[in-house]
């Protein structure tokens, strides 16, 4: 996949759909992300090539160990920044949208340092 942010968005979407529905199909990801089915199908093929997902029984998407680790890291960043921005006064929707930008901008090292600094003050 050309764009690491796009890859992370897809992995996060798969994780969220899995948490909500238990199983994930490409159509569920397309619905969740409001993307076309052909776009999602192409992205899923790339994620399979990269070893981040696999298809079970031909149509159910499953995160690989590596894919799950990446998805959970992105989602952790998203939740952290959403909560932080809501506490700073942003409306929930605006906080979530801005968190989506921030979750891709920081390295894991910078995020861990920021998280440690904020959690130690709470």
C-alpha cells in the first residue's frame, strides 16, 4: 500500500468492525469507512500481500498477529487523542476527526513519551 496512513485506517476499521460484529467482511469495512466496495477489495488484497490480514473461509477478514498489533496501536492513539481533545474543549466529532490526523503523525516513540507524560499528571 502506498500510503501508511491509509493502511492504518483500514486496519483500524477492521479492528472496530470486528469488535462490533465479531466477524468482518470487505462489505462491512466499506460500509464502516463509507468507501466503495471495489476500493476496499483492492486495499484488502494489498493488506493480504503485506501479511497484515488473511481471509478465512474465503470471505471473512482476519487480522494477522502483525496486523492486529498495528491496528491496536493506531486505535490506542486515536482513543488517547480523542479523549485529550475532548478534555481540551473540542466537540466529540471534531475531537475524533482531529485525533485521526494525529494518530498518523506521531511515531510510536513520540506517542509513548507523550502518553507517559500526560498519564503521570492525571
